[in-house]
């Protein structure tokens, strides 16, 4: 009889654990590779504090994240740019109401190989280099070497932000080498003395060197003050106001603990209200 009761208790416990797992809310996060380290660091801390939470994360670019939100295949769309009016219209036509939640601030940093002597470029010089109108480093104070232009692809929010703040509506040269992520740009520039790329501040490491822009160094202080000319907000988008586990996770991202993790990843926390 005692053995039967013990087995019954064990079966009941396993059933309860299984039911709890089945009822646990799954959160899907997709989108920007710039926001990826922020989402990764915060979700790891959140899941450690909330063992029942199930969160899956993938990149693909801001455009892909917003597309997934519109298609209702993600709970949170990470984006390094604001949603476009045409995307909002498409979303609403499908019964989706995009809600924008700023989670951090970023600076887009032009990078070169550490062996490149150039230290600073102006917005105008960057514009002309990426158009292909400046093709040699000697034209901007460097060596007599052809500039290898490295850019993000068109699904990237960083590409969109660069287009707005640096290109100002002009086209990137078709000769530019397109990369699918910040990490891929770092790798390409680190291996090529003649290359010029651009990345989110949190991706800057010792394998590349960040340039100043208009004589201003990218930093938390200059990004917050907007003294650095290529700074922007980073976002998470949800369908309507976030609810349930999604709301709890985003609340954590915006908390002092979440913002400290964002700073640790090399990005700029939101200003305190």
C-alpha cells in the first residue's frame, strides 16, 4: 500500500511538472543583429531568475524581425531602426498593432584595420567613400591604397540608419562588399588593411579600430548628448502593449539590472527619468 501511494505521489509530481512546462509561455524574439547581444544577455539573466520562462532568440536583421512581427511569427521584433510607415500600414492591415519600446542607445562606428593610420573621417568623407567618389585612402590622409568598402545588407537596420545619417539619401556604391551582420563586418575589416566598415558600438573589439567622426569619439557620453553624429535608439517591437511573460521580460530589460547588462555589452543605457 505504501509503495502504491509513493508511486501515485511521484506520478502526480511528474504530471504537475509536465503541466507547468506545457503551460509556460514561450517567447520568440527575432530581428536585429545589433540588438542581439542585448537580447542574449538580458534573456540569459531573466531565464536564470525565472526558470519556467522559455525564450528563443534569433537574428536575421531588423527588416526580418519586423516582417516576423507582421506575420505573427515572433512576440518581440528587435530593431536598430524605427518601423517604416509602409510596414506599420501592412501590419495594421493584418490586425497587428506595432508598439515601439526603446531599450538602449547605440553609436554606429566606422572601423578600419588596426594597421591603417587614418584616425578620423568627416560625415562628408564617409558619404563620398561609400558612394565611390573617394576611392583611395590618400585622399583622406592615408596611404596610397584603394579603399575596400564594406557595408551591411539592405535588410539591416544599421544599413538604414547609416543611409539616413551618413548617406543622406545617396546610394551606396555597387562595389561595396555587403555583409549580413556586425560580426561579419568586424571579421572582414580585421583581415583587410584597406577595408572600411561600420558597426554598432557594442561590437567594437581589439581586432579593429574605431574612427572618430567629425573629430568626435563614439562613447556613452557623446551618444547620449548626440554630440556624436551617428547615434540612434535601439528598439523592441511588440504586437500591442506587451502582456504576460513578454511584458515581464521587457520590464526586466528596462530595469536598472537590465540596463546594467546593456552597458556591460558595450551599448548605452537609456537616460534615467
